[in-house]
């Protein structure tokens, strides 16, 4: 009798398996990511906003062609990803990036990238974890002095170019939305923007501030149930960073930030939607342009949602707009309040039901005090004698 041949069940290979999404441009990659994907990108000194966007997209691992932390300054992105338990591999190089085919099923193990069941990796880098991230962050903090020197020079140059806008308000458009003596909330799609927006709901409900959505921040407001009064967008931004057409059409004012000397056709896309945007030509970022608009509108207070508040977050932005942000904060001054501070500073408006509860509590306390006196006992006896026959008459 011939015995049937035994079929060997293949053992599961070690590592993490996912669909590779490969893109050099980080913004373009973020727009394509789906839960379960393995993000492959080329992003030196990953910032916290990008890391949070990767987490929100549901990636299972991140492979970087460049160093996650170059040592120039303590960028916060790797710390966010490592803290969330996302496997990180850095330094696979441009060749490794080119060897990974977009959309292919890959396996990540010990810092190596395998395609399918292949035994030979197509790319290899260095695996980093939370402990190594902390070590690199500590070393990177020693490079802050050099970065601050460069930043000081860039700030002086930016002020020279933008002094008319920052110091005199020249070139600012005039939105139809009135902001004089009103609170203004500027929403940016950044780290913890959802939690910060949820925390100031009582303020939004009771004060009715002017709402300004900056690029994706306008969609954040819409998703939270609010309609932005003003939307600020960048004419040069990718389509993935722009708000939806519905949000743009629903806003009272749409302000487009353009580089100085930009062509008139830069706003054609918005005009095709039936929107007549206001132009703001400046080297400032869209976030800073929104703050400058609110300040020029004489807002009583400006609350920033999703913005950078600490020195580490400030330097983490690692872009030419650093000087813009610094000088804009100086320009706005004490009007700007971080959304995280609002719940500590704002206790809410006193409503009639609050007064009613206080009166009711006082009445109960007064009744209890009177009840222990001889007069109170006499009143209680009379009340009992009066109510007893009434209650007995109601009972069958």
C-alpha cells in the first residue's frame, strides 16, 4: 500500500509584512497611504507632524532612505513613531529606495527589506528603537547653538524682505469677515490638533469666535462640525494639502498665499470653482499668514490649534519658514494663546441653570436649618396635619 506523500506546510517567515508605498516626496506619500502599508520614503530629520500623519494613516513600519536624526538638532518625529511601537529602519540609501517596487508586498526583518518570499534582501539599513532614538536626541541637542546662529541670520534676512508686511501691514487683503474685538481661532492640521480642538469646544460654543482654517485645518474644522469663516491656502501646495472644494465654497473668505511676483494664473483653479480668492503675496507660511490676518483684523485674542508651542517643536519644523514663524509670533505678541492653555484659563460662561442650582441648594440648606428649630417643628406638624387627609383622599 502506497502511503500518501506528506505536504510540508511552509513556516511563516519572521518580520513584518505589508504593502510598500514608495515615494521620495513625503507629502505625496502621505496622501496615498492606507492602513497596513509599509511607508518607504526619503526624509532626513523627520519632524513630528510628518510622524503623526504616518501614525494616523495606520502604517505598520517606516523605512527611510535618509537618517531619521542627522544630529543637526533634536527633531521629534522618530520619538513619536518609536513611542507608538512602529518599527523604524533608516539609511537604506537611494539605491535601496529604488530597489523597492511601489505596491509590492514586502517583509521587514532585522533592518532588511525582502520582497515576497525571497531570501535575499533588496535593501538594508539600520533598525532603530526608542532607546537608540533617545541616545541620538541627546547628542543632537549639542548642535542647537549652530542651528540658532543660522536661524538668527535667516530671521534678519526675512525681516528685510517682509518689513512692509510685518511692520506696516502693506499688501494685506481685507476679508469681509469682521474680526474687530472678536476672538479668532486658527486651526492648523498638526500634532494633537484633534485633541486641542475638542478641549476648547466650550469656548467655541459660548464665544462664537471667527474660525480660520489653514489648508488641511479647514477640513479638520468641517469634520468637527464647524464651518470655517476664512480659509488660507498656499498656491504652490500639492493638491493633497488643499481643503476640499466643499469647504472652500462654504467659507466667507478664501485667502491665497503666493510668492512675490507670482503670475495671475496661480489662482485659476479656485476661480474655476466659482471662488474669488484674496491674494496675499508674501514669503511667510500659510500658518503665519493666517496669524497676521487675524492680528491686522484687530482680534481680541488669537487661539492657535495644532501649532508649535515649545522650542523643540519650533526647531522641529526644519524649513525655510522658521524665520517667518519666529517673527510672526513677535508681531502677534500677547494676542496669541496656545489652545492647550485655554481649558486652564477659560472656565465657561455662567448660565441660568447654574444660578438655579445654586438657589435650589440654598433653599434646601435654609429648610434644613429652619427644620431643627422649635418653629420649624411646629411648621412641620401643621404641614403634616394638612397633607395627611389630602393624601388619604387620593388613595383608594
